C-alpha cells in the first residue's frame, strides 16, 4: 500500500457505505462477513473493506468489534447479566475470544471493568448526601483573614522562641 | 408577533429527491419553493408546526466553492451531520406507516427511558431520531 492520498470518494458511494455502517450499528451482535456488508452497500467484495476504511477511518471488522465492546461495556456497567451471557448477547461465539478482544481494546478484563464501574458508583452512594457534602467541604472554619493572621502569628512566635 | 427560530437549514444531495421524501414519505408540506436563476430556496414544514421551516439546500455555488461543496456532500453522505429529532404521538404507528412508504429505518422502535424511539435517515444521509411524546 502506498501513502499517496486517495482520490475523494463519490458521495453516492459514501451513502451506500453508510448503510452498511448503520446495519452493523443496528445489529452488532449478528455476523457481518464482508460479502453481507458489500451486498448492503452494493459494492464488490474486493472493494468494500478498502472503501469503508477510507470513508470511516477504520476497517469494517474493527468497527464492528468496537461497537460490540461498547455494548458489552454498557451491559457490564448497567446490568447484572453474567459475563458469559453478555459475551453471547453481544455476538461472540466463545467466552475466550470475548475476554481477549475486550482486554485488547479496553486494557482490562470484563470482570475488572465491572468491578471498577461498581466501586466508582457505589462508594459515594453508601454515604448519605448531607454527610458527603460535609466531608467534601473545604476545611475553613474561620475567616480567611483571621486564618492568615494566626499563621503569621505562629511564624512570629516560633521566630521569637528561637531568639533567647 | 412571536419571535424565535423560523428556519433551520439542512444539506441534501438533491432538492427534488428531498422534497419527495419530506412531503410524500414524512407528510411535511412545502412552505416556500422559489427560484432565482440556478438558485432554489426550498423550505418544508411539519403540518402541526406552522412557525418552523426546514430549509433544504444543496451545498454548492454561489455560496460555496467546489472543494468545500464536495467535502460537505461527503460529510452528509457519511452521516456526519448532527441528528434531528421528530416528536410523534405514537412511534410504532408512525414507524409502520413510514416503513410502508419506503423510509429507510436505521433502528426499529425500542421501549426505553419511559418512551419509545426509532431511527431513520433521509435519502441524503441525514439521521433522524423519532421519539414518542411522553404522556
């Protein structure tokens, strides 16, 4: 592959490629082999992947994976579904492939993401809101000017003590 | 007199095609359709919303140079323009009616967030969300 700039794509072709992207968005759990996508876009199989990548910046297969991971991430965060079920529901045929791909893309395992998402949501949730706001209040119980004066006095005092 | 937004522009690839879509398939009405040489000022509106118009225009001269126009046509065709939202009384009924007329749906009606929503595109690539009004 050369790095020469590619000629601009015909908007009519782009509109048909968008149809393939829309179809993957609508049913990312389904299998989307190139021939199926090419048929949706009315493009030859030989040209589809390259045209799609030029149009949307990512190859169709990778686009599909990111949509599946996005959906799996939402299910991990927002539901109690077991990870196995999430894997199958988002289109993977094996739990191993799901876990590996998930880690490759997000940098952590599905269970680690779920645990982190829960910790982030639940920890503040356990503390009553009034207590939480009090805990986050800045530690300023006296006027700023008074605080400055006391600090200045403390410095002067310690200074005085050092002088016999 | 009521002050407010009167027209919002929408880039389309072909004004005749867009007119047929918005009027015949979506049930909008033509508000203005006037020509001045090659320039055509075309606006449509929802029948229940007489104070608001969608201006359907093709990116190109005399407003834009050829390269800019080409770039915009590509963006529209790739679905890169911001989505529009259509509010309906009954999302499933509207979906059935519009699908029978050949509207390209990108998302079937889904029950969520206490309402029903679906998604479709116009022939140019502009994306619409269709959301059922909460009762």
